[in-house]
């Protein structure tokens, strides 16, 4: 009886969930290089999205004013993507800011300083979520929350700078659209992108790459 009880107890201990490994939060040279490359690449995408933004947003806004904030969430991708790849404090903010600077240098219809300011605010939104989870949890729900927080930051910033005095209905629709768009476009698509890059072996020097290679 005693031997049987001990043999049954052993497997239970072996399947106990392990705590997430304590992350190394110090930046390496490769972290800076890759975050910069991601920021530059996505910054070019930001600029291209700005070029076609008018024809894309106009019919959406005509359908329901404020709904155009949902596709605007594409401008939030850099921060969430950089944070998920690098997994270090400041990665989301840095990558989003680099992307904003690149977009501003190429030429933004909103002006250079306002574009960079928007990148700073949006990057801080995503960064806040990763910091709340102590840079230790990188599952899909955290990515969705980071995207949603970046969307909320975008909405607040836009409502203050571009839509001051907007009607409550417009502000509500705009904010909800930005949060949902941020969650699914910036959060969900970035998380899928990291999985794809990891499985292709492009992130083998990062914890994000090694984790998804074994999933």
C-alpha cells in the first residue's frame, strides 16, 4: 500500500506547472540591432499606410464616424512586435519610436513632430502592459492587451490633438474602435508574426524564437 501511494504521487509532482524563467532584462547589441531593423522596416510600412490612408479611411468614416480608428491600429504594430521579439524593458517604446521617426523622415502628412509624438505615446501604451506583467509573460492574451493599451493611448492622443470637442458618441466609437483594432491588428497580428519568424529560425538568438520553436 505504501509503495503504491508513493508511486502515484511522483507523476503528480512531475507535471506541476513551472514558473516562467526569470528573464534577462539587460540589452545586448543584437537586441538593439534587431529592434532598430524592425523599427525601420515597420516605419516604411507606416509611411506607406499614411499615403493610402485617405482613400481607405474615408468610406469607413462615412459608414460610422469614429470607426476609422480600427484600421489606424496598423500604426501600433511596431511597439507590440518589438516588445514580443526583444522581451526587454523599453523594447516596445524604442521600436515604435524608431518606426515613427523613420515615417516622419520619409514624409508624413501629419508633420514630423506630431508623428514622433504619436509614436512615443503609442509605444508607452504597449510598454505599460509588458511592464505590468514584469516582462515575463508573452502569451497571446498579453499581446492582445498590449495592442489594446496602445490603441487606447492612440485614441486619447488623437481626441486631444485632432478631435478636441468631439461629440461623446464619436469619442466613444473612436476609442472603442482604436482599442479593438489595437488588440487584434497590433496585438494578434504581431503575435502571429513572431510565431512565424520563430518557426522559420529567424529568432533563434532570442527567447521568443526558442520558445515558439518548441511549441
